[in-house]
């Protein structure tokens, strides 16, 4: 095998990796250059000089437009996806290669600095098992089927690029020399169809796997029972900190479809077993702690692309409500914001040249490493997706018996069932291979292992946790998307998504020449026994899928999943729109209990982990206003996607102002609010006067959140921006002051959304909380457990928060002038490089940027439509964020086909010198979505490069 030349830059990178430093970026990269005219690759780097491909059925023309989108004209599905694989590799191969290795646990084998932590990461990926699942899925693809044709051809196209790379017929973009380590390691193999399937299953995993959350909830419940037992004033704090009800009860559809209506579909499950009452169940603390340690280590794999407080928006508006009479579709999935992004613009067309085995014309976003279009539009149908959050994972506590000379067994339905084992070998560039063995419960899944020092610690305990996830069973989401790609009607599109079984998504769809709008959440949803849906929101007792289940056979899934008729969906509601934002879709958590819906004979459970509802409420309110008025426009939909309204500010700012008014009254008339006297005395008159100025700013806030940093902001924008800063600095301090004493005591901390609920109810409706004390008319959570000689109040903590933020922000901004305290200097975004060690070229903005040293200034704050959530627990006034919209898609489905507007958050091409590297982020960060080119005429008017590939 011929290896690429070793440049001085590459040799320097070897030394840098050995030292563990990040010094391999191209700090002197030239400015972007004009696009080339002879090929479709990034100009001057990673060039695709090949013009013939082996195995093509016919000639394929590839046009790259001025925005870098690749338009592939072929005559067969094979040729279209073959060339898609090759050209995607031209644009993104280093990202693709590292992604497949990360997903399948093959990083240590090429990393010259691999240590125990690197091996641990590979072990975790092997345990999760995307590579194993990919093999199972691939085995189900029928020879000659569109799915197998597409994925085999795509893999062959990527593999051809890899061959060209090894033979030095193409060059790596500068700054991606990490791939030379892969080549030098001797572990660079052809791209396999299973690699694409593993990446696809990884995305499903990131969006639907809930084992780590269910283990965390169980540990929280156990810790609270220990630290705040029955009779303690804080005994009910679980329901305060991890409440399941939404803060805004706005649903996509009000009620479960078809529940109680006999449509001829089978029932959910047999009636509750007569007289069955399960005994109390306690989870072994040691097993819980061990499993949680594993998932803390695996968090990089679990949440790398889908952080905990992620979100997504999509909605459709009927043509009967729009200005043009054409239906509109909007979609912005929210995932980690890296550069390049997880998706790639692409257009596949066999229709123009008279396709033989397929006749399609489809465009949109391709998932890196996967053929076809995952979100997009064709001549007849457009579709968008968001995460539906159906619960498709359960964790079981297994009782294990030593098998002596044979395998250990688990107790299941009164019998002893032998454990199975799976052995994996992990090659390590810096040492000997590591062989690990995972134990598998046949009817559930793998036991959660303990990983230490680059190996699996042999299990000795008699209890352990196992995980069952629908994604560990074969299914073909690729089939669903390929059929969506070629759907000619909404009926065909709805048939296509019937094949989508793992990682429940909200599909919204519109059709050419029709007012019809459709939403559906197709997925394989397990049906749990009624005996295991007994959790009581008031007492906290009972069983529910959001906690660890007994593994003895009492809480098993029914043989068949939930019937299609109950899957949340709707068609053509009278209001003229359908919208989703990861919230409770049909109201199953309205009463705070997600397991008590349906009837005694037909219990209904679909999920517990939903967005708290602010985004959905804002979207639904705006769409209601616009559709009731009529004449909805594309520009209005773009504006709603980029909405800068603060829903939390609109709710909570008034309560903060009221507390500060009490402080002002006490300062003016001592004795009015005597509990504030000591706080005011400690602060002193000058600070109290500054607090009053801050109160006035906040009281005047209209709840918009402009960054007010770039250009020439108006006085109004500055005032709104400063008020945004004051509000967010106050609530982060108030959250810690009010709740950190309890979270420290139990050793558990709710993530941002649930603790935001607690703060909202504590400020606005404390009687809703279990910790409400009628004697004081407030929740006792305001009182600090660590101060035994004082009882703190709400007003005291609010005043302290403002006193604290004044000093901190003065230091942060370098001035006491409030007008300088612009939100855009604190609330920023830097798109991290997907090649972190070699990343100074690829982060946006660059880490050495003088224009944006802290990242791009951004509008928005917590739980807004244009998602930009920071850590509510921040103690450093760090309001930067790293997850948000992966596109800004708007489609108008006209009578002649789609008109499209969109922008990517980052580079279409992984080369810092390419004109397709930095242009998209400028559109995206300025909340612009320029037109994309779809028709032959539009594409021809905007050609930037053209290549014809012919069969060898």
C-alpha cells in the first residue's frame, strides 16, 4: 500500500499529539479562493480529479452551484448514490472517517497517543453496539432491493475515494492530517455498507436512548428517600425537582387518537391481569451506582450530537391560510453545532435523464456517511422531522446466580436463564490488543459493565442492570427515507414512514397541489403491562418505565408494539396548522403522571421525557395569530424560526421586579419588609441605588433579546439587550441560591429544563410545589439548609442575586455603565471543530478571531424558538451555547413543485480555503435563509462547477 507523503506539518502533528497539545491547525491558512471550474471538489484541496468511475451504468453529471450544493444527475439509483458517496467524501471524508470510528469503537487502533481513556471510549462504543446492529440490519436487506442497491453503491463510492486518497490521486484538505495517522496505522479499510447503517443507528440512539436518564431518575428518587424521608418537610422534593407536567400545556393534538374508539384495530394489550399486585421493589444501590458511572463515562458517545436540553421545531401551514394558497413547511432540528455540521446539502436526480430503475428528483439534507436525503423535498412532497420522545428504552435489575462450571444465570419467570457473552477485540496503536467480554441477558439486553483502566472489570455482584432498547432489534429506517425520497403523494409518504421504527420522529408533510397537512410520529413503541404502570405522582410510589424495572419477568414488553391507531398523529386540523417542538404531543403528562392514561383495560403509556413547553406555546400562539388573520407568508415563517422572544423572561421578570420593589420599599421605609433589612444594610446605599437602576431596566423590558453588539444598534435594542443580560444573570444566581443546598444534599442535580420548572413555580405558583408551606405562604426551598441560624426568603435571595450580579458583571464588562452590558457579549456561539486536535482551521469563528474572540454574538435565551440554551446552573456567567438549529428550512409547495429557503450552520466543504466553507454560517447566524436551487433552470443559472463522470 502506498502511503501519502509525510509533510513537515504532518510530522509536527505527530509531535504535538505525543505531547497531548493542540498545535496542528493551519494558523496561516490562506483566505478563501474562487471556486474551481473543472471539478466538484473544494478548490485547491481534496480535489476530485477522477472523471471515470468503475461500474457506472451510464454517464453522471455533477453540478455544484454557487452555494456549494451538489446536484447529481444520473439514470439509476445505483449511479446516483455511488457518486453521492464519492463526492460526499471529497467534501467531508475526514469527518466521515472519524465519525465511523467513533461510532463503532475504532479510535484506539490508529491514535498514536491512545491511552486507557481512549480504550475506555472504544469499549463503551462496542458495548452500545452500533456495529453489531448494523450487521443485523444489513442482513435483512433483500438482494436487488432499493435499500441494498443504494447503500452498497454509496459504500463503493466512498471506498473509491479512499483508494484515490491512498494512491495520492487526491489530497487531504490542509488541517485534516489526522487521517494520515489512520493510513499509517494500517487500519484504513474500505467503507462498508454497515458503516453507514451504524452511523444512522447512532443518530437514532442519540435521539431515543433513555437508559442513562432512567438510571439517573431512579438514583434521584432513592437519594431523596434517604436524605428526606417521610415526615421531612422536603420529602416530596422529587416531584418539585423532576416534575413530569409541562409548564405550558400546549399540545400538537389534544388527546390520544382513537383511544376508546373501536376502529377494528386490536387493543393495546390484554386487560390488567386479575388480582395481580406486584410486591414493593427496591433497586440495589451498588448496581445503580455502577451503572451510572458507566453512563457518565459513555456520555461523550451518548450526547455528543444531542445534548440533554436539545430541541427541534417543525410546523406546517395549510394553503388555505397562506398568502399564495400554497402550503408551507418549516423545520429546524436542534443538535450539537459543530463545524462541519452533521448534514450536507445534496440533490439526486434521475428524472431529468430518464431514469431506468428509478425516476426521482429529491433534494435536501443528507446525513454524513449515509446515502439518500433524510430531510427534504421532491417534486410532489416535502417533509421535516423532530424528535418525538416516545419511550423506547427500559432498564431492568437482574438477579444473577453463579453458574459454577457453566454460565451464570438470571431469574426470569421463575426459571434460571443462562447469560450469553459477546467478545470484542480492540486494537490499540500504542500497545497490545484488548479483549473484552460483555454479558447479555437474552430477553433484555447487555448488562451494564464496569470499565476501568482500559478494560472491563469482571462482574462479581449478584445484581446488575440490563438495558432493552428497540434499536437493538433490526429495522430499516433507510427504507423509510428512500421511499420518502420517491413519494409522489402524501399517501405514499405516510406509507413510507410506516417503515420508520427506531428513534421516534415527528414527521410533518405537505403535498404539491393540495391544502392537506399531515403530522405523524411513526415508531415501534413497546407496550408495558398495566401492573408496571402504577407510579403515583402524589406519593412517589409504584412502578413506571421512567425508573428501573424488576427483571424477573413481571414488567416485560408485550409481543406486539403499540397499535398504529394510537401513535400520535393528526391530519388537517380546523385551525390550519400542525406544530411540534419536542413537547408532550397529546397531553399524557398534563396531570403530572405519564403512566395513568387510557382506561383500566387499555392503559396507555408513550413517554415521560418531554420539552417543558415554552417553545411549543410560542410557536402555537404565533401560528394561531397568523392563521386566524390569514395570508401567512414565507417571510413570517422565517421570522418565527428566528424568533428572539424570551418566554421565560416574559413569565418571570415581573416576579423579580416585585421582589426588588419590596427592597426599595424597605430601603425607603424601614420595617415595611423587615426580612430585607440586614441584606440592605450589608449592601449599603450605593449598591442599593444601583439595584434600583437594574430594577428599572428590567421593569421596562419587552422580552426581546437582541445581542446589540454588531453594527449600529438602536437605543431600544441596547435597552432590551441590557435587560436580557440582567434577567439571565439574575436567574442563574437565583437557581443556585435556592436549590443548590438541596441538590448538594442528595448528590443529584436536575438538568436545565426541570429545574427551570421548579424556579418558575417557586416564583409564580409555589402552592403547586410539594414543599409549599401554607403557614408561610411559600415554598421552603428558599430557605438554605446550610444556614441553621437563619430562614431565608424569596425576596432576600432575589436581592442577593442582583447585588452579586452587579459586581460580577462590572468586572466582566470592565465598566459600571449598564449600557455596555450587552447580551451579545455574553451569549455567544462557537461551532467546535469536528477534528478537535487539528481544529484551529475548522472552528467558526476561529479561536484566534479578533472580530469574535468569544464566538458569534447571538440573540435568544432559555427555551426560545431559535434554540440557544445555555447552562442554567452556570456559576461563571458563561452564557455560551453549543447546540441549536441544523438548518433553517422553509418550503413553499407550489402547484409546480417546491420553492426552498435554507441555510446550514457551518461549512458545506471541510476546507478552510474553500468558498463553501464560511458562507453558510453567515446566512445562518444572521437568521437568513436564501433560496436553494432545485429546478433545472435555477441550477443552470447558478452553476459554479461541472463534471461528467463516465463508466470505465
